[in-house]
């Protein structure tokens, strides 16, 4: 992989498009100061993803775009394209040539391309990772970069060594994975906070679920009753339908009987009418016959007279006809004798026709036999010709193989001679390398002894450095722990703030009203907010107040009844559910009388009224008093029972743990769900988290300062160790060079030995190949002679069959002539028979 060309347009001093080509080897760019030499290396760093304008010797990224001169206008964008040869597939792309492009506009938009395909800067970083090429890679070293690398700490130089070692890609992936894991941890913490917060809503939801289950059960029972009722009604209706069907069938049968009778009467009337019509027609016919008889009588009398005259004429004609008959009979006798003669001639012609037809069939049979024999001879001749062609092909192939085997055998003999000479040369080279190996091994032993002394000195200094690093690691661990705690507190604070902003925990209708107030100031005029947002309670009394208020925490405080009416209309118009509103102008306080309060102050476990434990604005005091003025807070449930009994259950008593004794004597209590915050405690927890965040931030700053001091001490220790390590590295390099030299000589000796073995094996193989080739040449010669003899034999057989085929063709031609004569005779007989039949 190497850089083939770089193309720049609008980048710094390169206003016009310019393309620089780089061939394999070294390429130097020379010129005076200010001519733009460094702009070329800046262009390379920039296209590989450099984001620091300072590293590109500018104050902002727009400075890389050509800014114009007195004689030229500034350009609107800068673009750089690198073309890299990838024929060795060093880059993980299936292209022999890869182009990387970057373009930036004055508007600040930036684009990256790989092979003219839009991509991300991350894709370019990953493409060049572990190749040494990149904006921070060791393949690009700018002015002052070498001094900076040498003067940096070992941790800072490690990135260059990691890039050269090929592990940078995996380290980047590790950092990315750790970052994602940390983000996931924070998300999990937020989810846990949300889960804890939502757990506080499980109890009212569980009550609602119980009600829903009861509703579903009663609904299913109602459905069953409805089905039973429908089935009962259906049964009764079916009985009525059956009764009506039976009546309907009876009526239909009566109608059918009456219709049958009616049809019968109609049929009788039709028959009588037909009989009357027939009688009328017969009478009319008789009258017509009588008229016809009278008319025919006269006509017949005239006809009789005419027929008598015709009879006389016919008698005269009969006399003349008898005379003609005698003449015709004589002519018939003459024709009968002529027919008899012609019949005899037809019999003779038929006999001749049968004879010639038989001869024709016999000739055609002989002809078919001769034709079949002739076809068989021709087929045999063609097969033998094909066999001759195949033998000729085999002959040609055998000759080619024979010549090839001779050439191959000659090549084997030449190679055998050459291999024998190479074996002798390899033996001499191997002996020379053995002598060099002995000298190199002695030199290596002396360098290893010096290396051992250096390692002991470095090990002593590294032990002290390790202790310092352990201390720094402890500080870092404590710092990370503090940071994690800080992040957890921030995350929880953000969750609670998000929940407060999104009104989490409020019912759908209340949330809709409060959200509408935020979105529309005019609508929110006169709406003060939910009661939980307007009061604050000490942590100790939060559970008692929350249980005492229950759903009233989500009641919305409004200025007057008209504001509440408008809010209710809004819920109704938008089908958002129901909500309770507390108008300041109409809600009146409800408090215990002074004598009762005075008596309560002397009771054990009495802590005060619930209204007294709530802090709020004076304008909401009447509402708080209305809701909690007659609710007393007791220390324990035993105290609450004693107080309720003494005052005959005249008011409600709530304990610190949330048990309730209602007026009338009913009790409510049980376990409380696990929760991190409620509607009342949410703001208090946010304030506590703010204080905790401030303390954690101060502690984090102190840890950061301690870490910095310890890091500075470690830097001094590392500087002392660096000199020793440098000397150790030099000695290790010397040992490594000597080891490589020894290994190289050993490899050469092994290579010569392997080469000798390989050449000897090749020599043996060549001897076997020469023997095998000579045997194949001998066998191929015998095969060649056999094929030539077969070809001569086949040619003689073909000539004999061709002679026999000519004789059969002569017989076929003679039979063809006989068949033509027979056909002419048969046609002549047909013509004679047709003439006789016509006569």
C-alpha cells in the first residue's frame, strides 16, 4: 500500500485544482518558506479526519478554504482527495485502488467519501486503523512532531507504539464498548428509578385492576344471563312457529283440494266445449260433402263421356305399339350375344392382370431384399471408414505422444545433470555457514551477560514505580467510584425532573389539563395547578399526608367555579376523562373546634392535625383545611385507636406509617409498596439531590488534585527509570541483533540442508522419471506399429465390400427394368378393361 496521488482544490493556498503524483520510493517537496510545502501535509491530515483547526495552523475550520487575494475571489469550498494503491489488500476493501475525499463548505457542512461514496468520518478512521496511516498515525510526522513525541511521557507515546503493533483498532473498540457499557449502566439506573417511581402507582392501579376484574366477571355473568334469556325466547318462538306452520299447512291443503276441484270442473267444461265444437265441425263437413257430391255428380257425367272417347283412341294406339314391340325384341337378342362375347374378353383380361400383378409383387419383394442388402453393405463400409478415421486419429495422437515422451525424457536427463551440480555447491555453502555460526554464538553469550546486569538495575527502579502507580490506581478507583456516585445522583435527579416535567404519576385527565396550561397561557389563567404541586410536607409526615389525601393530591386548584367549569368543558369536548377541581373562592375550611384540639394535645401519641403539617401559600390554606382540617396524625396505630375511642370516632386519625381510622370506626392499613418518591416527596428529593451533587463535586475536585500530584511524582520516577530503560533497550537491541544473526545463520544452514535434501529427492525422482519415460517410449512404439497394421487391414476389407456393393447395385437396376415393364403391361390391361366396360 502506498500513496499514488493527492488532488487539492480550494484548500489553503491551492485555489485551483492541482494533482500531485507519487511514484514508489521517496518523493521530496522542496521550496522557499511560505511556498505551501506544509499545506500538503496539512491536506493529508485534514482528509484523514483532523478536526482541530489549531493542528492545521488555523483558528477555525473555515480557514482551510482559500480566502482570496487582491486579484482573486475567495472560493466556496475546499476539497482534498487521496488515491492509495491497495493491490496488496492492506486496506479491507475489494479494490486495487482506494480514493478518500473530504469536502467542506463555508456554511460549515462537511462531507467524507470513500471511492466517491458518501460515508462517515468514523468509517475513514476504522479503514486506516492499524495501518499506521491516520491523522495521529506514525506515518505522518509534521514540524516539531519528533521532539514532541520524544519529550512526552511513556503513556503519551504508547498510542504510537500501539498503532504500530496493530492493536489500536481493538483498543478503540474497547473504549467504545466501555463507553456504551457506562451509558447502558446510566440508562439502567434511570430505568430503576423509573421502576421505583412507577411502583408507587401500583397500589391504586391494583385497586383499579380489581374493579376491572369484578366488572369483567359481572359482565361475563350478564352475558351468560343474556344468552340464557335469548335461548329461552328462541325456544318459545320456535314452538309458536311450529304451531303456525301446522295451521299454515292445513290451510294450504284445503286450498289445494279446492283448487283441484276447480281444475276438475274446468277440465269437464273444456271437454264438453271440445265435444260441441267437434259436432259443429262434423255437421259443417257433412253439409260440405253433400254440396261436393252434387257438384261432382255433374262433373263425373261429363268425364264419363270424355273417357269413352279416350278409350277408343287408346285401342288404336295399342295396335301400333304391338308392331313396335316385335321389332325391339329382335334387337335385344342381338345385343345379348354381343354382351356375352365382351364378358368372356373381360375374364381373360382379369386373368392377365392377376398374372402381371403377381409378377410385379415378386419383383418388388426381390428389389426390397436387394436394397436392404445394399444398405447393409453401405452401412458396413461407412462404419469401417469411420473406424479407419478413428485409427488415424489414434495414430496421430500416438505419434504426438511418442515425440512428447522423447522430449520429456531428454528434459529429465538435462535437469538431472543440473541438479547434481547444485547438490555439490550446496554442500560447500553449508560448511561455510557452520563456521560463521560458531563465532556468532560466542559473541551472543557475552552480550546476554551484560543484558542480565541491566535488567536487575531496571527491576529495582520499577518496583518503586509500581508502588506509586498502585497508589495512583487507588486514587483513580476512588475517583471513579465518586464519579459513578455523582453520575448516579445526576441521573436520578434528571429522572425526577423529567418525571416532574412530564407530570408522571398524575392521571390522564389531570395531566391533560396541566399540559394544556403550559401550552396555552390564556387557558391556564386561573388554574393554579395540582394540589401536590402547591404544598410541601416534612419527610416524616409524607406517608401520613399522602394516605390521608389519597386521590385528592391530584385535585386541581382553580381561582373560582367558572374557571373549573371551563376546564370541565375542555375535558368533555376532548374526551379526556374526569377530574376534580377545588375553587379557591368556594371551598371553605373544616377544622376541629378549639376544645377538641385542646383535649387532643394532652393525648399520648398525638402529633397534631394533618393541615398543620403542610406548608403552602396562604391562599391555599382554606383548601388544605377543608381536606385535612379534621384529620389527626398519631404516632402509632395503638395511639390512633386510643384517640378514636376516646373521641367516639368523630374524626379521621392517620398514623405516621399510613394506617387510617375513619369516622364511624372502619380501619385501613397494611404494607406500603416500595418506592423511591411520590408526588409529595419528589420535589424534596430533588432538593436533597442538589445538595448531594454539590458535596460530591467538591469531593471529586479534591480527588482530582490528589491524582494530579501523584501523577507528577510518577512522572519524575518514570524520568529516572527512562534512562535505565533506554540503556536496557539498547542492550536488548544488541542482543536481539546477535540473536537474529545467529538465527539467520541457523536458518541458512537449515535452508541449505533442506535444499540439499530437496535436490537429492528431485535427483532420485528424475532418475525414476527417466526410467519410466524410456519404458513408455518403448510401449508407445509398439502401439504405433499395431495401429498402422490395423489401418492397412481395414482398407483391404473396405475395398472388398465396395466391389460386392457394385454387384448388388447391378442386380437392383435389372429388377427396376422388369418392374417398369410389368407396370406398363398392367396399365395396358386396365385401359382395355375400361374400354370393354364402356362398350
